[in-house]
């Protein structure tokens, strides 16, 4: 009876597709199923992405799913998680102190890439991950302002490397910490790419699960340097719904594909405008652009984010939405998208192509 129950649970868990993860659980997790008292069992679901907040939600959903499909009170479900190091392009070695590098890019400026990047980083930290953010926009750094660190300077205990700045639980490094807020960086491409390499490799990242790289817009020298020389686990492309943004976003997507960096998906920002007076939502930039790009280029649509004045106000104040109102609907939207980003990365690291690993143990 126990072996029959365990096999049924295995098959049932493997096909469950969570609405937040957009993939069958059998592709995202390892299972350990143990026989318990009588005709009951205990299932431990091992995720390869952070889930301090999401874990209890997933466990409750799985318990309900198993009750409907296997029978009530047949299985206790626990969700555990750990973050492994994902494969990178060209077999490069990981950065010291960093397990995974995720590039957040756009084809053009003005689509909310930096605001999205910092909120995604904060969302992953809220799920329990150790997260860093690198502001790779050498000419127009914005993360010091968004994290409330403007005017601060990093320290260098050994005279060779920099300790990252820390805000809201995030480790951060930016050219904005090294030059004045009103001081322009007037450098040619080779100097800018050298600066990027120094910020990446001479920062003492401290046991980071995910380093989110806030890329500059476009597909120039810095993007090429990052793509060719840095061990990038995956990339996310930010766009807005209108055609002019999509044209440039596609160029960024193809750049990553050309250098064999997996594109984890597309995020449609400013999907709908939310009126600050009445709360009415309107698609002022059109609809369906992100979905069309996703379908035509075979990458997931990771979610749609609103155009809301609070997002801008909170980022300008140094308290991005995920920390300014962690239980609000804006933070919830970022949390859902961040979860899908790392779930997509998990598909590259979870070796369960032949089905989940099952261990049967008697109590």
C-alpha cells in the first residue's frame, strides 16, 4: 500500500503546475517521499530557488491539490529550498562570492529597467536569498539614489578591493559611489568597460546567491563585455508594450542569444497606467506587446508591471516599492515576477529530466 501511495504521489506532484511558476513541478524540484504512519506519507519538495515567503503558500496549494487528486489527509507536504550555481556561457568560472549573475537589460532607455532591477533584487532578498546588485550603467548610475545611498562611499580595507554598500539587505556597487552625483563620466568605451570589470571583480561580494546586473540601455561596449567576459547565468529583457520599445528590446534579446546566454524571459513594464485619483487602469502604451515578443522569439513572458506614480516616488525616495509597501499590490507584482525569473533559471539547474528523485524510507 505504501509503495502504491508513494508512486501515486510522485506522479501527481510531478504534473502540478503552479500559477506563479508557470512550469510543472517535476521540472523545478526534487522530491523525497517517505512512508509515514498507516497509509499516510510525507513529501519534501526541494526547490532550487528562494522561497521563504512562497514556500508555505506552495505547500498549502500542494496539500489541496493532493487532497483533490489522491485523497484527503494522505500526505504532509514540506517545501525546502537551496540555491545552486547555474551553468554559464563558455564554461566560465563563477565570480568569487557569487553563485549566479542575472543581467537585466533593455534595448532602449526610459522603459523602467533600473526600477525593475532593484525591485526584483529586493523581492529575491525578501524570499530569503542573499542578493547583490551591480549598477553597470557607468555613464548614468541610478542605484545609489534608488537605494538611499547617494553621497556614500565604499571602503577598501586592503587597498585593492571594495566592500559593497548595503541597503535594505542588498549588497550594491555602482560608479555612482565613486564620482559625484553631478559629475559626468566622460570616458570612451574601453575605459568604461575597464571600469565595469573593476566594479565586478574588485568588489568583495559576500556569499551572494544572485547578483542582479542593472545593464545600461542598448547593445554597446559594456553589454558586449558583460556578455563575453562575465559568467552570466541568464538574462531578463525589459520592454514596454509599444512597438518602438519592442523593436529595440528584440535587439537586446538577440544579443544574448548570439553569445549563448539564456534569456530567462521578457518583462512587460508600464503595462497599464493606474490613475492616482480613482485607481482606473488604462493601457496607454498599447496591449500585448510583451506577449507578442515572447511568442515570436520563444521565450517566457515573466509578467506585466503597472505604470504607477508610487513606483517612481518610492524609488526616488530611496525606498523602492518592495520595501516601501511590502504587502501592497505593487510589491506583490514584483514578487511574482521575481519568482518566475528564478524559476526559469531553476529549469537550467535542476537535473530532473527523467522525473523527480524519489527516496522511500520507512518511519
